[in-house]
């Protein structure tokens, strides 16, 4: 994983503004030390400024506050930090900053800083102009002595300064994620120039999608992008072929479909020769034959894109990429999504993303998702691959959670959604072994179905008859069940030996719950498919409850659990019990819902409304996730950190379901 970035510089250097830019550009989290101090020192009623805090407590105590904030974040990874101008005056702070990450000094011209400090009313000066000169000179020597990189800022031109910063950062992999906005007018591209410069290094102009194409307007757009140091690929259609000589003279990189290329003359260094199969991903032999045909025409890159009908098609592309240095290749479609994330690991020159939450091909992700969720730019040949196997896998909280923790812990790994159908699981696990995918979380409907394809399982999986985690150890697949662990942790402070428990559901999660609470007095099960409930009841010595006896049985129980998907992502308003039925439940009981897509499902809202104790599915997700993370990475994770990050993701309104 790449180092953190620490942005230092004098007051009013733009550390916060440019720090936020770097964080967004790299897909990192942003931390402002001054803002953290303000939050710690202020109260709910009144926000207090840094200047007020400094004046109130004095320089010595203020520097200690800065040190305290640095200590809090020194072990984090995947962050960009903006500091106060004087933080470097204390030797201990300088040492901590060096350990945190790469130090970037914004060397802003003193006349610019003076103008910002003394001429803007919203930035009142600490000092007079004579004192400024002395302090500036003193700190500048320290900044330069500890900086890994110095960036000279000589003007207030934001775009030019962003270009200077991007060049200073020199992150090669970011120049290999090509955004493809797909705007239908040149005017729209020009309107979005600042955001384009802000977020990317290379852009595909879909000239084939532009209506009423004006060649002069297109050239002016390319000139603007070049001025801002953005590499341009022009996706041509038949309309553009008549102007090929112009673009060749201008040394533009043109993406032309293989079917058009025989009718044009273009320098090889200007040509991306592309082939698309919108129906399927052919077998490897056919791919190689197509590659040979394209190889007959000199070009800079060959771009060969296929439609994935199964997740297993992506592995054909990974094998096809092997040993080829001039190839851009991945799969389109939802089933091909992981190839867009992983294709560079396996040798593709570029991968492509959407922009402005607009996609130009099925299965494409927005640049913000590529960076902020999957950290695509940091994926290399050593990146370990984990994921979640299931239907609707991309909607789970696990994808965001694990990737966020990998980034914060500095782990070179990525966690992907493996969207799989029942008939694909056996072949997928063969590929899982072959391509050394390291591990996976298992969600519906595979917690039981995956068992025949594993080499061994732990005792908890064997006892409950389901797994939710697999690890690949040199081709040997071992299954775990961290759901059982989570249930035991969740109910450890509740004396269950004399408790009667009612469970709605008969899937893998229901099995884990019953197994984890097997020491209770009695267990009752209700399920839509009675036969499934009867199988579990026989295995665990539980009793099946028919629909006409539910309320009567619930009134005998102490703990009532929803282990179905009702109340989750695709059933948000549904509940295993109607509100009318809740009125019929006597006494105060404990209601627990495994669904964690929101803090309170209808099941829990009704229970709380009628005075019952509730436990959310979020707590179970946290406990099972902590154990799962430790099994997969071999690293410990603090409960508070895991929980805080879980709640952060939920509050950001990710739609999640597992």
C-alpha cells in the first residue's frame, strides 16, 4: 500500500484545500489536524476557532495538543493529513510526521501568503509584517529540511497548481485509469474541465457519442485538455475517419474499431486498434486467433473487450493477458465487473471508468468508486484478492468495510463482489484456486451449497452445517463460520440456559444462530418452506411451529429472532410479523434481527414501539466481520475501529444487504 501524504506549509498556504484535492485524487481519507483540535476543544453550543484556542492556552500547550492529535493517527494508512503551520517547531512532532508518511511541503511565494493573511478580513493575522518575515524565514528552513518533496506555488491559479501537485505526486497507476464521461456535446466536456483535471490524468473522448460533431470544436477541446496535462484518447466513429490525417499530424491517440482500420492511414504510434464482442467471451484459442489478426496491423495498443456471460469468463481474459504488453482487455457486463478492477494486475495497459456517475458501458464503475472503494490505482501484481460470494454481492456492506480497513491498515489487498449463480459455483472455485484468490466471505444463497466444494471446515461450520468464510491455502479451501462466533459474542451477557428462543428462517444464518444458542432451554422454528424447518429441527432437536400457532408460541418465548431477508435491501418494508401481531405478544421480550442494511428494520421498530428490548443486525455484522478480517489477513482489528467505520459507511447511505 502506498504511503500517507502529510501536507505542511506556512499559514494560508492552502494546505487544507490542496490536501483535500490530493485525498480525492488518490481515493484517500482526509484529516485536518486543526479541525480535529477545534472539534476536541469546542462544545455543542459553541464552535471555537484555532486562533481563539491558541490565544487562550498559549503556544506550549497548543503544540502539545497538536502532538496528541498526531499520536491518534500515527498508525493509520490511506490518509492525507493537513497540519497547522507551526506544528513542525517541536522536534517530537517532526519525528511523528516523518513516521506517518511522505511529507509534502507547499512552498508558496511569501508575497502570496502575505496578501492572503493581511488583506483578507476572514483571515486575521497573528503577527505584524516584520514578525511575519522572521517567522516565515525560520519555519521555511524547517519545512525544507523535513520535506520529502517540495512543491513551489507561485500563483493563485488553482488549475495550474493542481497540475504542479499531480506532477509532484507522480503516481503512475493513476494515469492508467481512463475516465470515459460519454458526454454528447463538446460544450459539456468544457464545462466539466475543472472536475476532469481534479480527478484524472487520462480521458477518453467518446466522439462516437457526440451529436452534431464539429471537428474544430473537438480539436479546441483536445488543446484545452493538453494544456492541463490530461492525456487524451479519442474514440472515433465513421464521421471522424475523414479527418484522420489531421489527427495524425497532431499526434493524437485514436481508438478505431478493427472493422474500419483497413480504409485509413494512421501512424502506428497514434493508433489503438479495438475489437468488441458484445455477445460473449470466446474461448482462449479464439482470443489468440483474434489477437494474431489484429497484430497484422501496426499500432500502439490493441484493445479487446468481451461480454461476460458468467463470472468465470473473466478468468479467460486474465489468462489471455499473460505475457502481452500492448493489450487493453477486460470484460463488459455486470458479470465482468471484477475484470475492470483486476485487469491491470494481470497485465492490461489501461482500465476504464465512468465519470459524473455516468457510465458508458454495462459493468463500468464511476471513477470515485474505482478510487475510494477499490483503490484501483494501488493494485499491483502482489495485491491479494478477497471478496464475497453470493447473489447481490455488490450491495453488501462487506465490500466497503473490508476495502476501507485494508486501506487504513496499509494492507495490499482488495475485496470484490463475486456475483455468482448456482450453476457457476463449482467452476468459480476451481478458478479461485488456480488464480490464488486468498479468501472470501460467503453470503446467500451459498452458505450451505458451497460445502461439497471445500476441502475441510472448522468445528463450528460442521456443527451448524454452514460456512460464511473460506480461505485458500495453496489450493486447499478451508471453511469457517464466524456467524456462530458472532452470536456467542452477542449473547454472552445473557443467561440463555433457561431461555426459550423462536427463530424465523431456516437458511445458513438460522443454522449459525441455533448452533450458537444451542445451550438454551428450547428452540422453535418457523419457515415459509416447512420442509426446510423440519430438517433443521431434526438436526438440532428444535420444534417446528406452523403459521397458525406462531403467536401462541411467541408468548412462551424469551428471545425472538428474524433470520430471514425480510426488512433487507430488496424487502425493506416487509416483516415476518405484522404490526397487528405484535400487539398480541405479551410480556417484555428480546427481539433480534440479522438484517443490517439499516439500524432499525420494521421488525425492530414494531418491537421497540411495543416496549420490547431490541438488538440490531449491525452488532452481529461487526463481530463476525472482526473475526473474518482476522482470519483473512492475520491481523487484529479493534472493535471500536470496526464499529466506527461500519457506522460511517451506513451513514453515508450505502445501500447494503448481506
